[in-house]
């Protein structure tokens, strides 16, 4: 997959993209991420990319021409047409489901606005989708674009060690992640749950699932309700299997008591 970031501050993005897991993923060729300086595409001899808004108001608006020419130059480097996304507080809010959708694309262009935004005409011309990382306003689209890059990159094959590295995390399967523990076994009088020390992988997995559901119920009741609704059939079947297991156990215990009598 290839992601391109169109920005006025490519150095700001490059500093993050060359760091940690994301940087290693790019270096090892599991994902391509490139930054492009919109200012290089302006036709203004003073290298200006913004001007006062029509109708008045404070601040400056990024002009259509340099943005359009920058995006067109990026598109020319793609084999298949990439999706263009403008990072905007007016867009739909980013979710893990949206991340999975974007991670399946061949190409993605992230446009970073700044100042008071960008000329609406270029968004219309590019048919840009608007995407937000939350219901708040930042000074520019660079941080949101980097959030998208990080979230999308870690779903690319090879970026993380294996699928388990992200499939158990919060939001991936509709639940929050279960609590995690590490050494020492006892810290300030607080012990690691015994089940995690038993060596029984099945019991550990069952505990983790139960904890994930309980954490979601407590912290995100909205997510918990949706999970119950989306997995109603699966949960009903699981409950039925558990009821049968308990019934078999009860019968075995009754037989034991009858023999003793």
C-alpha cells in the first residue's frame, strides 16, 4: 500500500514517519508513505499558498491551485487511482472499521489543511472525502494524517509481528482490550491474576474474553450494547453450550452420589 501526505510541513510528518514501528515498516518495504510540500506547487512568485477569505473573516485560506497541482502530481505516481481524503473536523469520525477499510486500499492521499482551511472549490474538484479524528479542532491536518498513517500501517502485513499483535486490541473486534500484566508477579501488594499463571491456554483465553467484555461494559456501555446486538446469535450458542456442560457435570455428580449411597 502507498500513502501520500500533501502538507505545508513535510518535516513535521517525516520526523514521525521515520520513528519506531512505523519507520521500520516503511524501511522494510511493508508500506510506502511519502510527504509532499504543497508550497512547491504554487505559481505565486513569493511562494504564497494562502490568501484572505472572500466575505471577510479572520485568518487565511489555502488556495485551490497549489493544492490541486500537488494532488495531481501525486496521482500521476500511482498505478491505480488513489482515494483522496481531506483531514477535517467536519468529516466523519475515524473508527477502527474505517481504518480497516482504508488499509485494504492500494493508494491513499491525505490532504492536510492549515490556517482557516482550504478553498472549497478544490475539495469539490478533487471529490475529496472528509475525515476527522475527533470532535475537536487542531491547528492543522498533519497530526490527524499521522494518526491515520499509524492506524492503517499497523494493519499491513509485515508491519507488526503477526495478526495477534492487533487483533486482540481495543476496538478491533468490537470490544476493549482485556487488562495486561507483566513482571514482577506482585507489585505494591497487587498480584497478577492467578489464571494467567496456570499455564492453561484455554482458561487464559476464556478469562481474557470475559475481562474484555467486562471492561467494555464498564467503560463503554455504548460499545457493549452494540457488541451484544451484533453477536447475539454467537453469544446465545455459547450460553447454550455452557448450560449443556453444566448439566452434564451435574448428572455426573449425581451418579457419583448415587454410587456412594
